[in-house]
C-alpha cells in the first residue's frame, strides 16, 4: 500500500464511521517500531506503521486507523482525546477500533554484544551494551582509569 492509497483509506473510514471528513495527512512512518500508529497534535496528521499491515493484515490495520481517527476527531472537537478519557473510550467502542495493537515479532531487537569493563585501581566491574571510550571515562567510585576486560556475544 502506498501513502496515497493510505490517505484514501483513512478518508473513507473517517466518512463511513465518524461521519466527518479527514482533512489532514496520513502517511506511513518507517521509523515506528513498537506502535501501530500515532496522532500528531500539532499538525493533526496521522502516521502508521506499515509493518502492522504486513504482519497482521488489513482488518487489524483498519482497527488501528479507527483508533487514531478517534484521537483526531475528539481533539479537533475539543473533547477528551487521551486514552484515559471517557469520551475516547466510548467513541472507540462505538466505531470498533482496537485499544492496543499486536506486538510485531522481532520489533525490538536486543544488542547481541555486551562489554565488560573494570577499574584498574579499585577493581569495580561495569557491564555495558555500548562500547565506552576508556580515554574519556573514569571510574565513578574512585576516579581510576577503566579498561576493557571482555567483549562477548549474547545469543
């Protein structure tokens, strides 16, 4: 699905279910990882995760669109548009939107490398996901220099 097709789909769902036009932009945002979509308060645009469509199909994706349209229409009407607001919950139930989206498999990838550091003065151990520049950092306990002990892969 392209951004133009997404725009038409969102406009159609808005008219069919909310009886109000969608007057802003709806696009796919490839940077979204763990969320199905989001409503942008400042621009009133909608962004969607295209992986939700690929993994779970159009039926699940339409529910995500309805969810984001609830935020959109309620915010523009000056009503409670947040998840905790009663207005949002009632409208979401009325139109049949999803409360939560399903988790995409392997959306959150963990780093497979861990770094072990040790202070050369007091012997304190530090474990980090990211590599440290040992010339710039010192031990927080005693101020001694830090050296890399091991770099190991986690499977």
